[in-house]
C-alpha cells in the first residue's frame, strides 16, 4: 500500500476527485448542521412539553417508520445512488429512467400494503407487538412517513448524482426543519396532544415533496432521462441482485437505529423509550459530517470504480475518513465528555439519567462515523458478500444482546448493547476492507488524529466529573480543544488545498498553513 503522504498529497492524481467530493459535501454539511440545530430545538420543546409516556410513543413511531422506510423501498436507497451514477456516467438514460420507475413502483406497492396493515391491523398490533394503545394509534398516522421518506430519499439521490447539492440543502435541511418547527409551535400554542404532532410531521413531509418534485422533473428532462426519445428499460435483475447483497450489508445499520426503541418499547414500555430517545438527536450529531458526505461519496467512488481507477478511490476513502474524525470531534467532546451537563441543561432533571445513555451512544456513533466509509467503499466496488455475511451474524448478536440487556437494564442496556455491536462491526470492517480491497482502514494520519481525540475527550470528562462546570464553560473548553486538534492536524487535512479561499483570511491562513 502507498504511503499515506503519497496517497493524499495535493499533487497526486486523485486530488481533484477527493477535493471535489469534500467541497460539494461542505454545503450538505452546513445543511446538516442547520438540521441538527433545529432538531435539538424541536427535541427540547417536545421533551419538556409532552408527558414522558407520550414522548415515548412518538419516539417509538419515529423509530419504527425509519425501519419501515427501508422495508417499503427494499433497501434500494444506496443501490439507486450507485447505479444512477454509473448509468449517468455511461450515458445510459434509458436504464436510469427504468431504474427510477422500478424504485417508485416498489415504494407505491409496498408502501400501500404497509400503511393498510398498520391502519387496519391496529388492534392486533396493540395486543401482540406494541402493547401500548397510544403508540398503536399514533403509528396509524405516522406510518405514512415510510413511503414519503423513501420517495424523498430518491429525490435527494438524483439531485446529488447530477451535481445539485443546493437542492438537497434547501429541501432537506431548511424547508423540512422549518415546517417541523411550525408544527411544534402550533402544538404548543394550542396545547394539543401528541397526535397533532404526528399529523403535522406527515403534512410537513408532503409539503416538502410538493415543493421540490417539479424541480426534479425539470432536472430529469434537462438530462434527457425524461424525453420523447427515451424508452425506459427496467434493469430489474442488476438492481435486485445488488440490493439483495446491499440489504444484508446494511442489515446491522438498519437494526442499530431502529430496533433499540422497538425492543425497549416492547419490553420496558414508552417511559423507557423516552429515556433512550430523549438525547438521540445529540448523539446523532456525531453522524452529521458522515451523512453529509454520503450523497456525494458513493457517486464519486462509483465513478472511480467504473473508470477502473482504484488509487483515486483509495485516496478518497482515506482522506474523507480523516476529515470525519477531526471535524466530528466538537460534537463527540460535548456529548461524551460533557454529557451530564448538556443533558440536564437542555432536558431538565427529569431526564438526568439519560446522560450516561447519551455518552455511551455517542461513543458508538463516533466510531460508526469515522469508520463507516469502509462499508460505502465496498458497496461502490460491488464487494458485498463478505460484509453481508458478517453483518447478518453481527445483527443476530446485536438483537440477542439487546433483548437480554434491556430486560435487566432497560434503556441503558440498549445503549450498551448497540455500542458494543458497533465496536464489533468496526473490527469486522477493518478485516474485510483490508482483505477484499487491499486498503488500510487506519493510516498514520488517522491514528494520530484519533489518539488526540481520545486524549482531549478524556480530559474534558475528567474536568466535568471533578468540577461540574456549566454549559458555557464546557463550550469554551470544547472550542479550545477543537482548535488545538485542527492546528495539530492541519498538514494531514490539507485544508487550504481543498478550500483555497480560506487562505484569504489571514488568521485562518496562519492557523491552517502546514509546518
């Protein structure tokens, strides 16, 4: 394997592709930051207003609809991202049009069946699976989110493939959060129940789609995907073949983020679901940069694979992992090192016990963010068999461990089981990426950065346990620690090469210029 410096040197052959992906993702990153900020505001308002059982029911339905979104699309979200990029690169407009039609047909059929089952079988679900009347009734409303979110994911994928991150930014990270804040405001002003919140979330998603579907239609017409001379060819076999492997490869990720709340609700009830999910938006902040990279990383890696340029793909993988590790640190520091202060300040003493859950879940999600690009790289190269088999086994372990731990520890058990599973998955990905692609998941640059992350986060944790400073002091300490990490990693990040305009600011130029 090439030396890390050689692979990622600004003058290397793959620099343009890597920098393009990072620059394009910067707009989506800004959107993610806006979304996570509004998400925290929404969460704080909901948690403080709703009774714990009502918030638990709402969180349960959100988790279940996340799982159902994958079900109604057969898990084809990332399959579409890969094949849309390849078909566009090769000029196969008929194949791309057929892939879109097939995806929409699957979502409409399976989505309709899922919605009908949730509404008509509500009483049966209440007696057998959900075991909470309020949750069962709310699910009958919020299940509509599953097909709607699947269609929204497709629109974001197509905008990303065709180089329109701005459309994703406004639709997903500005309009939707603003609409949801409006829904929460209406609920607070009218003092309505959690059912108004559920209806409002569905309505906000519909409005967002109606705003941007005309733009997507215009984009597809411009690219010749929708045209008189284009006769869609349904690439059913390649899509399903890749999806079957991809779903197995994604099985663990699906269960990690959806099964916790379902298992806790089934065993311990909505109050424990509320304790588990109250701080979830804060823990999910560790995935902001990772998720911002995904819409552009998969198409970029797939194009490099289609062009047979593996060295550039290796550069893309290594450099993006380093960026995720360094720029996710501020969130990790707040949610791990300062978890107790953050939780009590935002959600009140009623949720003080959720601080430990926040810290544990944040450790797992930081690991998932830093090393998650390995799985995406395997998908881009079409190498999924080993990852799929490993994920099935690890998923079974995750479900079994969580069921046992939740019976004894409630929500805390789910947090521990999920984080341990993520650690196990990380080790599995190390082995598979190294064996299948010949890439080293951790190079010297990433090792240096992670050692500093552990040291800085540990220092913040010791300060918080010993001194219990306020949130304001913690924020200042996190900012100082983040600046220190950026400064010591400045040469490895090559920030001024990715964003040369930063050099126009003298202070930033002095901070990020290499030694």
